[in-house]
């Protein structure tokens, strides 16, 4: 069966395939550190819970502006809002910091999952505005990256960034706003598939249920205001088994969110939809009838049987026969973030260390700008649906490559082979001598070529009847 545990060879090629899907770029050290371990051990290692990273800091003071409240090198995430200028600089600081987390990631699926959830619960920094809400939202995605999806959905629902982004903070009993209630069902839990048959009345009922939340910019959180909440009963359609959620008054009105979560998570379509999203992100975009029946359906059952814990689903997927099929290897065009971060990691480009935080943030911001130039701006997907490459039928991530982005990808790699990027007399560049010196016999050209071809960067494969332009573009 496709979802059965893979029992074939688990050598360098299989390990590299797994790591490429789970990390942003695979360094040789990543491979060697896990060589000889069995598949179950490696997947468990990738799914280890890690502590939250240190928050972003004030890297933005310069000759033209000084943040009077936050000293250089101190974090701003719990500070007062300040003004538009400082907030804009803090948003930039956050984005650079996030790139730094990807670049300096441990051998863990965590960073890839944070990006997965960011695309799933897509928000835009430009709309949220408050840098502190933006950071807090990212921290929520990190906290629940491998955890309980039901709890993650609830926390996102009352998250100040999401309340701002989809108008939840202006959703009141006198003027219900349907924005979040619609996306909660259409994008976050049920999807748009033929078996997702919630109704317009369900959207309206959910909107009324979610009334009452507002923002507290001092405490940097959301607050439930019972006076703004619609405490009447909410009737849902036959898709939700004609569920009637009884209205609650006073502070108990906030408990209606739990009733809504229970109703949503009683639908099998939710588990199927989330497993399809995971499959398209980590395996391949085309879900055939066979993959639906033999991979998605059993994964969804695992999801439900484990009370919507995400980690058992990920382990089942990454240890499955299906994941290691030849046609599922080297068949995905890398996202711009994976492309830019991966190049730096795989060629072991040396960045300023964290003590030199001003220059480190400058370099991280350069990578962010390059990914944005290739049509993936972290923190700012084009809309609430996320990036089209993860959902747009039939092209999906073939959309990453076009007449504009392909030359830019080539220019990016060419630059790092040649002059690199320099700022403040600090340079990031591929150093071929340093890179090749780490191989066994760099002085032997034949041996060196064989060793280089055997690295994760150059594994070649013609899959699914397609030839890709350059192997570094695929994973």
C-alpha cells in the first residue's frame, strides 16, 4: 500500500531526497550527520520540537533615525508601537530575522513548516501594520508547527494579526463582517473541493458567532468584548449536520469559538483537505485518483485518529512508500525562498555572525529582496489564498518560472559564482577553493568531479516525463 512504511534502500539518495523536502537546501554536513541512520530515526529527528528562537532585534538605527525606546541589539517585540517610521523599520527587521532563521536552521522540518503554515494562513504585513502583531502571529505558527491543528486554528482565529488582516476586530453584533468566517471555511479548514458543501448561510452564522473580538495595542493581544458579541443561537446547514450552536452571554460568549471548532473538526472533509495541502507542498502538486485513495484518505484517517495532531501525519507521509517513489524525486521546481536560501546553505556561503548583527541583518535582507524579486515576498503573499504556485490549477509551482523570473534566477546564481554581494565591506560569495577543499581529494580533478556530482546539489533525475532547465532549480 502506498502509505505503508518504506522498506527499500535508505542510502544517500533517499536521505538527500527526504532532507531536500524538509529543509531549505541540504548541506553535506546535514547528510553526513544522518548517514547510516534508519528512516524512522531520521524522520523523528526532523520532527523534534525545538525551542522558539530569540526574537528579532533593533538592527535599524542609523544616521537618519534612532529608536529612542529600544537600544541597538535589543528586541522590540514587546515595545510600545511608536510611530509609523519605527514600525516600518521593525517590520523590515522581522523579515530579515525570518530569513536568518531559515538560513541558520537546524536539521529540522520546523522552518519549512512555518512557511507552509504562513502560506496556509496567509496574511500580509502591509495590511496588519503593527510589527508586534506580525511577530506574534509568526510565533504562533512556530509554536504549533508540529502540534495540534485544531488548537492552531483556534489560536489563529483570535490572533491579533489575523483579526486585523481579515477584519475580525470590526466584526460586531450590529455589523457582522463575514470576511474571516468565509476564509476560515473556504481556505483554512474545508477548502473548495466538490465535497465541501458549506453554504452562504454557514458563513453568515459563523460571522455572527465570531463577533466581539477587538485589539489591545498596549497588551499586544486580542480581547473579547461581550457587549459587541451576538449572543443569539447560530443555525448551521446539513453539511454540518444541522448543528445549532447555542448563543452565550457575557464572558461565556468567547466559548462559542470552541463550539465552532468542534463543529468544523467533526467533518471528514477537513482532514482530507489539510492532507492534500501537505501533499502538494511536500510531495507533488498533481493528486491523482490513486494518490487520493491510497495516500490522502489514509493520511486523513491518521489525522483524525490522532486528534488532529499534525506530527503523526507528517511521519506517516515521510516514511511512506509513496514518498520515495522515483517519480516523486527531483520533480518540484523550487520556490524562490528555497532557491535563494538553499543556494547559500548548500554552497556553505559564510555570512556575518550574529554578534555582527547589523551586517547579518543586511545580508539576510538582501536574500529576502532577491526572493521577492523572484515573486515570493515572505510576510506578504499576494492575497489570503497564499502564493498561486501552491494552489493554481493546473500549473501550480511551474508558475515560479517564467520569462521574467528564469533570467533573474540565473543572474542570482551567476552573481554568487562571480562577485557576490558586498555591503559595509562584508561580502557573501561562493568561494570555490573553500568549497572544494572540504572534499576528500580536491587535488585530483577526476575524483573532485565525481565527489561534486555526488553531492545533494547535483543529483539529477528526469521525472514525470519532464526535463528541467537546471538541476539546482528542482528538489
